[in-house]
C-alpha cells in the first residue's frame, strides 16, 4: 500500500504484485509512505491475482481516511504505520499464509502439490518459480552492489552465463549488472 499526500490531498494506492521491474514517479513535494507486506501477506477480499502489475487507487472516505472492505480507515503516518498494519490484521482485512515461507524453505507441510500451488498463488499472486527467479535476481544484485565481479555473481547465484544474468536483472531489478556495479561505486 502506498499513501501519497500533496497540497492537503491524500490518496491510498493498492499495489499488486509486479512481474517486471518498474519505476515510481511522484510529484515534487509529495509525501510518500510505502507499506510493503511480507511475502505471503494478502487481503482475502482483494484477490491478489486480479491485481498483477496494477495500481488501484482506493476510494477516499474523507480528507484523512479511505474505504477498505466496507470501513473507513484513517491514513497512517510514519509513526503509526505498524499500529495501522496491526489493526488490519486484527480486523481480518490482512492475513498471512505461513505456507509461503514453508514452500520457499523447501518444507511444505505434507500437502498435495496442487493445494500448495493454489495457496501459494492465492497468497502471492505469483507462481513459486517466479518468486524464486525474483529472489535469485535480488541476491545477484546484492552481490554486485557489494562489489563482486559479474562473473562471480553469475557463478555464485547459479546463472548459466552472463547474458542470462543480464536478462534476469533487467527484468526483475530494472538494471544491467554493469549499471548496478557503477551505481554502487564498485567501478
């Protein structure tokens, strides 16, 4: 969820899972509060799969609140963001499926593959393989930011070759390995 305030007006944007890298642009002077939920956290009344690659502005209830699941919610700020999330959880608006962590650690709880796949998609909006690709690209980007040579990052994270790494980073991170190295000052 992204809360944007500018010139006395505020809005909340529900951001679904993204299948590519992107750049967010906001007007100069806007105050932004991003609340990024842990993987596997979702709102059952907003099916995640319907919100792939989308941003949806939630309707305002007043200048300081918005509508979510039939109730008006006051806009959080940096000081009370955790309290806001706790209230969402207590009210059942926000839930988390622990199966997602179990699957990513390679320890699903003895459920059928079909059940695991269904629950994973319901909670994340993405297939397990896609999440693993994103995580691998993030690990590679972290290595490059730490100054690892591109060839070492290829080997360490398990890409076939440098072009494979480059395609993956461009898709999931939005930058090539060379761009990441340059921005980290490693070059």
